C-alpha cells in the first residue's frame, strides 16, 4: 500500500476556507454535506439535476444543473459559474450522486439500457469528473466516493446498484494507486435515511427478497437509521483524521464499522 502525499497546492487553504465540489446536492447526504461546509465558512460548488432551493441564496454556494447520465458531456458542467473548479482547483471532491436503478428486481428483468444508465450515473460520470479534476493544474487533496456494501456483499434483487458500486470501488482503487498524492476515501455510507435507501427498503417488491426484507426490518428499528446531517458530520470526522478511523486511500470501508471501531478504541479503560 502506497503512502499518500498531500497535495502541496492546497495546503494553505486547508487551514482556512476550503473550496469543495459536491455532486447530488439537491437532497440527502449531498445536500447535508453542502450545508455543513457552508456553515463552516467554506465555498461549495455543487451540481444535481434538481435545484437545491434551500442552498441557492447562500453567497458561498455556486450551482450548475447537470444530468450525470451523460458522462461524455462532462466538460459542459465546468463552465460559467463552475469554471473556476478546474481553473483554480478545489480542496475536496465529494462524488455523492447516485441512482438505485429501480431495484429491487431479479437480474434478468433489467435491460442492458437500464444497466448502462446506472453505470453512467454511478461510475462513468465519476470517472469523467475525476479525469478533469486530476488533469487540472490544482488537484484536489481528497476525493470522497459514496460507495456501498452492495458492491461488496451481493444480495438478490440489487443487480444494477451492486454492479455499479462494485465498479465504483474498482475505479477508486485503481485511481488511488495511480495518483498517490490524492487521498481517495471509499466510504460505504450505510443506514442513512434518504430517498434512495427508502426506495430499496420499502418497495412493494422488497418482500420478494429475503435479505432485503431483513434490511427493511432493521430500518424500522428505532435508532437504526441515521439522518443525512449526522452522516455528513461522520464523513468529515473520518476524512479529517483517516488514520484514527483506519481509513486507507482507495480501500473500501463500511462507515458503521469504522465509527464503531473508533469509538471502541477510544473508550476509557475500566478501573479494576
């Protein structure tokens, strides 16, 4: 495993105001990440298909709508008010946007076009963004990719999503090896109360798949699901101190496990 060298071009900004780029800012974790960074005094550049109305009036928020299912047109995203993302660089990149691919359903029910759409949004759009960011004069110090246990632990009914998240983990792993000066945090965000997780857990077809039914039952348990705002705070804690949480560049980690291990390691020793 290589040692990550911090990008010297962003070091001065890390001590003060940061420039942050986030996909999927209109709802869920992406919106929560944007709100948290804005609250902390940073400048946020964001994109999503829908306008994030709660963020639009903030003077440090810069938004440009874009359909990530068209990765070959990614250059169009970084124009006008987002042109400085590539011209001046950003400190952190959060590749958060994603789609479920209308799961659950049996693998044979999904057409190649449907799979391609999910791969475009969840994987190829991220590759296109990373290629532009990494070829810029000012490269990001940290890239956070919203991964999932679905790309590691395969469950019946989740083919489009699992396929895309497995490919995303591969993308992050390879790019981490090829770009050792950039830290790639590959985080399985887990048990977050978002529209995507509700679609999977509470679909009319969830009962057709035993593992997904078990997930649904866990999701209904009090305290199991966490808010996007809480998970956004967790993400920042992890990437601010990756060594303390056992996070390595390009290696997938489940957030629940990382948080639980960190809490256990920092519990005070009981007195005999």
